[in-house]
């Protein structure tokens, strides 16, 4: 993380990313903490032994990122993530799920609960550090295309949409809907800009409006939202409105 000059011209020290680790295995907690603490811009502020402990410590410590295991006693990682991202009276936290299982239903459930991404436990220390920095910066760890493939594999396990595509399109403008559909396809901002003949800065602005209007944390959540509301279906089918505001 680069340092920034202060108004006086002096270089300020980088602000550390604070991390809470939640895993019921002591050895794994130690290994994760050592990997992260080796970086000058990351500080591990706590270690939780299960999901309930993670929620309690996160409420008190308010870390930038919670590195969360899925399978834990008392309260599993999915339920804990839901409490940390959407719980009443709780300061929303960014959650990085770590799991032994690749593309299983627990990962899908965790992303739907509000996690910003996931990482396998056999990832390298460099991959862990990169993931924490990406999520702390407000981005999703998963590339949109990876997210789409994951959801395509498990779309049949998702519940029926609570609100139809038409209802969603009534909440956003025609341009925002077009941007959302391209996000759901896995396109980057530059690719969306080229497809819609827009400036990349305009696409970024539209994505920001979508995040605010649809109450989503990041692009991963926008993709999931598009699936759940029927705007896009497994295999790439799209909702095509007759008229959009």
C-alpha cells in the first residue's frame, strides 16, 4: 500500500488494514495470523474460536476485514457472515470466507449472506494477503466471470426470486439496468463502456448507483442479485423489459 504525502510534504505511514480471524482450529488461526502480520500494512486485531465469538469480537473491534471459516461450532461461518453484514445494530463488516471446499453450496450461501469473496485453505500466503487487501479496498475478491460460473453450477439450489425482474427494473433507470445486465455477464467496467459506448468513469458511476439502490456490497452481490431476481438465469438468459424508466 503506497504512502501519501501530507499537506506539509511529509510522507505519511500507510494506514494498516485491521483483520479479525475466525477459525475453530488453533493451528490454522496461528498460520493465518503469521501470514498477515508479516505485512507492514496489515494488523491482526483478534482471533475468534467460532462464529459467535467472531460476531462478538467484530462488534467490539470493528475490523476492516473478517477472515471467516465456514464450518465452526456454535455458529457457522455463513450465519456469522449474515449477522456481520446485515444484522440490526451491527456495523457492517467485509468478510473473506476461507474453505476447504471448492465451489460447494456453503460458498454460495456465504456469498448470498454478504461475503465479499472466498479463498481456499490451500491458497498461498501471498494469495491470502492479496485477498485481504482487495476486500479491504471495497472490491470483490471473485472475478465476475468466476462468480457467474459458480452460480451457474448452483443456480437450482437458490430460492425462487422474492421480487420479479420487472419490479427490479422499476427501481433503476434504463441505463443502470443495461449496466447491471453486463455486470451479471461478467464484463469489466472497460468492457461495459465499450459495449454501451460510454466513458469508463460513467460506468463506474452507474455501478455505484446500482450498489446504493439495490443495497449490495460489491459486484459479487450485484451478480447474485441479478440471478435471484430473474434478471439473468443459469446459462446466460437475460430479462428483456418492454419499457424501463
